[in-house]
C-alpha cells in the first residue's frame, strides 16, 4: 500500500516533537517528489484542466479534488485526525469550499471565506470590486450553495461531522501522543491501524475504496468483548481475538473497547 510505504519513509523526529499534517493548504503546490509517471497520473486524475496546475503541482481545494463527495471528504478527514501528527485544516475545507481556477497563481484557493449566502458571502460589506479576491459564485461551490450559516443549521452536514471528529480527538490523548502500528485486515483497500498508549488502545479502520470490503483482523489482546465506534456509538463484537465485518464504501471506524 503506498500509504504504508510513505509513512515508513518518513524521517524520525524528536519524541517531544510532532509533524504537522494536512490535506490541503495555501502553499502546497509541488509534486516534485514523485516520479514523472506518478505525477502525470495525478495530473490526469486530479487536475485534468491545465489551469488546475501550477509549476509541478496542483492548485485545487479538497472538495473539488474529491468530486464534492462527502463520503470521500469525511474519509480523508478520518485519516487526518487519526494518523500520527498534529492535524491542520485549511480554512473553508471544513465546509467543503471550492476554488476558482480562473484566478492566477495560488489565488484560486485563497478566495474569501463563505460565511453566509448574503452579499460577498458575509465576508465583507465593502463594494465587491474592493475585495482582495472575488468570492466563489458558481452553481456547485458558490457562497449561496456552500456557507457556514447554512451548514450550521444541518446536523448531518460536513461542518458538524468534522466538529464531531475534532471533539472526539480532543477527548483521547492517544491520538496526539500514542504509538502507531499497522494492523493487517486481508486487503490493501483498507487502512487499519492501532493508536496505543499505556492507558488506551484504539483500532482505526478506513475503507479507501468505492466498494464494500469484508475484513478480518487478529486482535490477540482483545479475546472477547465488544468494540464501539467513538463517532457513532455503534458496537461490534470480537470473538476469540478475531474482529470481522463488512465495510461500506469509504466507511471509517474509530473503535475502542
């Protein structure tokens, strides 16, 4: 699995330090560390329009990169908040903001925050010609379609989903300082790992594929009992140290005893 290979190649840092990890940010534009073949594949998959590229990188926001599919966006945030590191969220990605590839350079991903569906997305009451950049105003990601105020009123929205993930992460110190170990589950389509400390052990499972995945993992330290998902409260049994279930496409679980 490429994810396993990349993490294995990550340099060691002092024990009192931590990597900052992110899905997107305002300056992350380079693909110079991959092979030419890999770069070409990523461009074709994620930046087919030449305007989506800059130098050797991609200048797009997270939601457009993931087809504006809330399942994919949520899955990527599950990885962000449970892998080792200190997660950073780029402003607007918590509501699924889009980009404006008609703008030059990095400005396409630096448009004003979309607070409401009112004038200038609630960012400013100034004449729109005086804004440092125009607000996104298309039919999919425009401020009348995507804004904080509307998403706050929808308990099933991406906004509340990410807030829930952050709240749960804060409740479990193991995410920030615990050890990390991969767990085999019978398929490379699923990223499963343990986050552990002397006080707590959590099993994280992420289905990276668009298909259902039947998995089975050996958990010798958890012979019998029930695991519950920290995000939903749903329970899953463990029999004889074996944990088995079928995951829905892009499903993720943060499991505790």
